């Protein structure tokens, strides 16, 4: 892993705004930063603009990057010439793993990113093997995507991002359709990864358990940004933005 | 109408494979040059869609069901070049993985169902739309008639290939495949129209629309002209049997003179189709085709009208 | 389920046949098919030899013979249907029998090939022999999303059927058509997302 420059934030968003072609203002001046290795939750009601924000982080939106970008990744401003490098460093995990797992086999899908980056054999196979091992799917190389469970598909997608040496993982609702076991496995996996993570989620227990910091988004604006426990314990704040205090904080047990 | 292995002779296999390769090659080039990259994954997914949609049941009678072929649907939703690529993929998969359609006959099947069918569909679609307009009803009418024409075109091509391989007599196979597919074509037309109607209502921009509308005066001219030609065919044809031997000569050449009971054109004092079939089977075939087309057009017209009706026609103020 | 069996002809196994390179198997299968097609019509001894060969390879592959036979029988009616046209010709019986035999042998060859070879391996072969990239990508995406779409379609059908109270031809047609139309819209939207996912990982058209 390449060491980051001292003092350079992993992600720097300054006054990001976005209006859809039909006029709907999805993002209204967002400003926040992420430090290398930080794990931050992005929470808020449906329609707050979470997914729109995530699509901005690796340049999929807007259709053409602006001349003076609002986003800087690892010191690189998000302009057209930097797009390929930014896309390598920011790994976006889509909500529906079927959309992202588009190759015929697991091996090919994990290898897809590195291949686009010019990695060839024999390094390629080793990279695929390591990435699959990292997500707990060693030996899955020859499996077919539609035979995998939802959780396994998600982890294959993650392996594909890790294989490109992503520095920031951006995840869109990763636990939304997982069974309890799949969810626990994913949580263990994420806590074990040293890369930075920005996780959009409705799963507030998940936020309390593994994300030290949370950003609350509502109506395209950041309404709160701070330690998760503190924010999520604030009942008024939660209810005001279509959320609620998670159970884990409501019933405190002395352990 | 997938042709299995072992039916067509080597010469036909080679010829159809060559034509199919050319058609596919041109389509691939067209897609590479003119399709925006955003739409490239859609070709693959649309192929999966056609494959899946072919599994849907459209019950006809007593346990039998009709199924979608999909070439016309692909042409209307993807445009002709992308449709050719998508249908080729479908046929390749069907042939390789499901042994539906032979490997050696792949050229013929691709030519019939993946090149001729979508092209015929798109051509007719554009033509009808340029005359009838670009509204919802016109689009549906064009879609339905295009689907019928594409089915007939593919069937005719298939018949030519079977006859050229000496499997069946030309007259027999033409009559068999032609008549059966006139009916199948009607089913394809209605099914395709129903599906496109749903897409039009949900996301109209997904239906190919790049057709410049004709001027109203031109439109009327073409409509009247077409009606005139068809009318002429129906009225004048019986008397055309007294045309010079040229026609009989052609009929003999094509080898379906066996259907003709007379080797000389018999004079026709009355207007009937049966003696016509005896002396000029070629004309009879053309007539039958024209009649079939008229029926298909009428069916498409009525269904389009029914589908394009407002959702709540009984709303009163 | 028969439908699943129908959609996935591949049977996983570890026999020598399974381990043969996909390119070799494809070549052998295509070669066999061409051979059968080009044999003279009454080369019955040759047909028998080929049939024996196919059975031998099937046994070596420890293939599910019953499953393959079921597939063969499922597809046979279409073959018989067209072959019947030959009977319309005077003296067409030998022609009918030979066409039937040829088609069946070719069918069986392809069934055996797909039972022992994975589609993804076949795609890799096509890629290597320089089949146009656009076509291979289309085939790959089609195969990948086939099951996804079929499952989506079944879910929609089930939902429709549970709200269809009058069973009849009209409702069946309407339901099927609406399912197909909706499936296309969803497929279109999914294709957009797949495009984004491909771009996100560095793909250039």
C-alpha cells in the first residue's frame, strides 16, 4: 500500500452541488473531509441525496467533470485527466451486486479492474487469489456469480475493488438485503480492512457498532457530522431527519 | 423456424454462412461507429431479455402456446444494427448451449432470424411510420405490421434454403411455410405490439423514434398510391394469366410447375383464383401474400387503435 | 426444476473429458457435426460408429446420461417436424431417415459438449480466436444476466398471477405482455447501472 503524504486528507469535498437534468437540486453545497483509514457512515432519509453523492466520489457524476472540481481524492483534484487514477483509488460498491458482478466467473470479475489497469499474468492470478482470501472467499475463483448468495456476491465485488488497491471504499447500503449471518460477516470484514470507508446505510445498529463517525444528510445538505454514538443518541436530531435512535443505544446493558 | 443440422446441403450452408457473416460484420461496424458507449451493455442485456421473453406463454388453443420470436421487438427497441448483434447472440447461445438450431446451420439461422428478420422489421417500421406519423397509434401500427413482415421474410428465406437443398419441393415448402407463418406472424405482431405498448407508456424514449415524418400531402399521395397498387393487383391479376409465356417459363424454371396442371396458360373467362393457381402459380402466390399482408395490416391497425385508446375512456366531466 | 436443468446444461465433474481444454472440445464437437452433415446420406455404418463414439465419451465423462437423454428427447420433436417435410416428396423415406439420424447425432454431440464444458470457457476460446470483441462481450453479458432476468420475470409473473382472478386467454396474453414490457424497462435501467459499474472499474468501450 502506498503511504499517504502526511497531512493530505483521503477525501476532500468542498461545497459540492448538483442539479439533475430535470431541475431537481440533489446536492446543495456539501463540505466534509475524510482522513486516511477513517470509517464514516452516511445516513439520512430516502431521497436525501446519499446515492447521488456516492456517484460523485469517483466521477460517475456529473457527466463531465467540472473545471474547478469540488472533490479532491488523495490530493488529486477530480478533473478529466485524473479520472482513471481516481477511479482506481475510490472503489464504489453498488447497492445491487448483480449490477456490478457482470463477468462470467468470479475470477474474471475480480481480475477485471486490474486488467483495465494493465496488470498481466503471473501477477494477475496472484492478485485475484489474495483479494479473494482477504474477503474470506478463498477458492471461489471458478464459481459462477448466479450461484452465489447475496453476501458472497457483495464480497466478490469488494475483492474486485481491493484488487485495484483502492484507498477509499464507498459502499451503498451494503447490509440492506443480507441475512444476519451475512451481515455479521460483512461487518467483521469491513472492520478488518485498513482502507478508508464511507458507508451509506439505513442500518443504524451497524453504524453504532463499526463506524466511529457519522454524517447526516437530508434534503441535499449535511445537517450533522460528528461521533456516531453522540449523533444517534440525539433523539430529536434523529426524528427530525427521518431516522430514529437505534435499539442498541436505547437499552443500555452494563457490558 | 430454427433449422437443425443435417437438413441443408453444403452449398446452401456455405452461401448462408457467408451472407450472415457479411450482415453481422456490417452491423458490428455500425454499432462500433455510431452507438454511444452507454448503450453497449444494453445489447447484451437486451439479448438476455429476448431470450427470457421467448419463454413467456401466449396460449392459443387447447394446450398449445405461441411464443415470441423477438427480432422485430429488438429492431424497434434497439435499432437495426444493435438488434442484429443481439439476435445473433441469442441464436449463438441457443445453438451452442441448447442445441436449438444446428451448428452447421448457424449461418442460415443467423441470416434468417438475426439479419433478415430485424432488417425487414426496421424497414417496414420506418416506412409505415413515415406515412402514418409518429404518434403512439402510428408507432404501434408500424410495430405490428413490421413484426408480421419480418416473420414472413424469415420464413420465406428459410423456405428458399430448404428448397435449394433439395429437401422439399419449392412449391410445397413455400405453401407450407408461407401459410403457417402468415398465422404465426399475426401472433408475433400482436405480441410485439402489446409489449411495445407497455414500454411506450412507461418509458417512451426507449422506443426507436428517429424517423422524419413525411409532409402531409406526400403522406396522402403515398397512401393512395399504395391502395391503388394493391387494388390493381387484386382486380387485374386474373386477366394477367393471359400474359405471354414468359411467366410460365419462369414457373417451369423455378421447378414448381408440378403444381401446375397445365403447361399452357388456359384462357380465363371468369374471375377465380383456383384456375389461376393451375396456370400461374407464381401469381397466385404473390396474391396470397398480398392478401395476407392486407389482413395483417388490418389486424395491426385495429389492435393499435385499441391499445392507444386513452386509459380512462369513461371519464366524464 | 426442469427449467433450471434446461437453462444450465453444464454438469460439473472432474473426469478427464471435463479437463480437456475447451478449445479442443469445441473443435472436436464442431468437427464431428460437420462430418455428420457432409457424410453421404446412406453412410449408416459411419453414423453408427459416430454414435458409438459419442456414447463412449459420455461414459468417460461420467455424464448424467439420463439428463442428456431428457434434453435430447425435449429437442427431438422439432427435428422430426421438419424432417417430416421430406416425406412429402415421393420416395422420401430414406431421406427422412437420414435427415433424422444426422440431426439427432449433431444434437447429441452438442448436448455432450455443453454438459462437459462451461460457457465461460467457451467464451474464452471465442476471445482467443479473435471473434469480434463486441460480440463476445454481448454473449458474456447475455449469459451472465440471463438467469437474473429469468428470475425477475418469474417474480413478476407470480405477482401478476396472484392478482388475476379471472383465468383466461386474454388475461394470460395481457399478463405475459405486461411482464415482458416491464422486464424490458427494468433491463434498460439495469444496463445503465452495469455501464456505470463497468466505467467505475476503468472500462473503456
